[in-house]
C-alpha cells in the first residue's frame, strides 16, 4: 500500500524526518500526545460543524433564490463560479486580522469553503426536475410553493447530498487551515 511505500522510502532514502517523517514515527508521536490531539480535534470538529451548518442554510436559501428568480440566476451564478478562482487561503489572513483569533473568522472560512458545492449541486438538482413532472403539477393546479415542496425539493435531494458530501470534507480542511492561519487551539496549530 501507499503507507508501506512511504515507510520504505523514508527508511531507505535517508531523508530527514523533519522533511518527511515515516508513518511509524507519525503514529508513535500521535500516540504519545493522543489526549492533546483529542482535545484539539474536538475543537476543530466543533468549528467544522458550526461552519457547515451556516453554509447549509445559506446554500439552500441561495439555491432556492437562484431557481426561483431567473435574472438572479443569470447574474449570481457566473459570479459564484468566478469566485472559486480566488482561493479562500488568500483571504483567510485578512479575516483573522478583521475578526481576531476567535471562532468568527474560522466559521467564515469554513462557510466560504463549503458554500459553493452545496449551492451549485442543490441549484442543479432543482433545475433538473423533469419537465413532464412540472407540467403535470401545473395541470393539477399546484402553486409554485406546492410544486417546490412536493416535486422539486424531493427531486433535488440527491444532488444536495452529493454537494454536502463534498462540503463535509472541505469543512474539516477549512477548519484546519483557518486554525493554521491564526488560532490558539485546534488541530491546525500543529501543521
């Protein structure tokens, strides 16, 4: 496996353990400080969950607005896609300067990291609802809200969960990076 190759490479190459530690050394060090890692891991997990929760709320609202208002979709969607060319890593130090070393900048970073995949996936799911089903709902006299609640949202849920699955991993990465940029606790201070 990859871990075995890594271990073998480190042992045979003579590379400095500071540059590339062997997996056995990482595991031994992790075991020695397991209680500290656990405590800091809980903080990182808490930050990731809170940031992800904010992101889910904002993403659902934005996806529903994008789906409901065509001019908004044409105006906002390209901006959202374009915003992904600016790495959140670049603005993280600014957020730390503006909001301090507390929880707020970390939540903002995590929300920025995770907002896009959820919004895009859910908006795509809403837009992908079958035309025949929409026509049927209209012919039955369903209102826009009923169509949304009974047809579009259930149809879009698999898309939403796909975006959420991606966002969950981004949340942890965002939390660790935000902590690395400026924190007093959490796993990111060990990077």
